[in-house]
């Protein structure tokens, strides 16, 4: 998967072989926002315009634009996983939040591009 970023918003990019165009969809918001372009330059321009239009439209409607992530992550895990994670964090001399954040940062950095 290929990703583009603009003003804190990310979009998944795919190539539509049938129509011979690049197609993108903004991730992490409930509103379906998609865009396309025949070249990478056009695709990027359309992506930026889509984000800017979304933010402007929210402003006109008096609503707050959704942000893809707030920085708060609530997880439900089995109690034994929670307990082992707390112990691992204590062994590392960190809070569970610090320990989990570092693991997540490492996972997203090492994630292979598809």
C-alpha cells in the first residue's frame, strides 16, 4: 500500500489498471473522501485539494473536521496479556503507556510497504 500525507491526513493510493489512473482515499475519517489523477503530480494536487475542501466545508457548516487520530488509543486485551505487558514495562523501567508507545512506534516504522 502506498500512502500520501497532507496536513495530518493520510490517504491510501492504488492504481486502477482498468481506467489507467491513480485512485486515493483519505484514511481515518468517517466521511468518504476520494480523489484520482492520471499522474502522481495530479494525484497529489487532487489529494491536497480534497483535504482543503473537506476542512473548508466543515468550517462553513460550523463543524470540527475529524482528525485521523487524537493520540488516545483504547485497547481491550485479555487480562493475561495486560498483566504480562505491565510486567514487561516494569522490567524495562517504563510506564505501560511509554512501553506500549515505543512498541507501536517500532511496529509502524518497520511495517513493510505493500
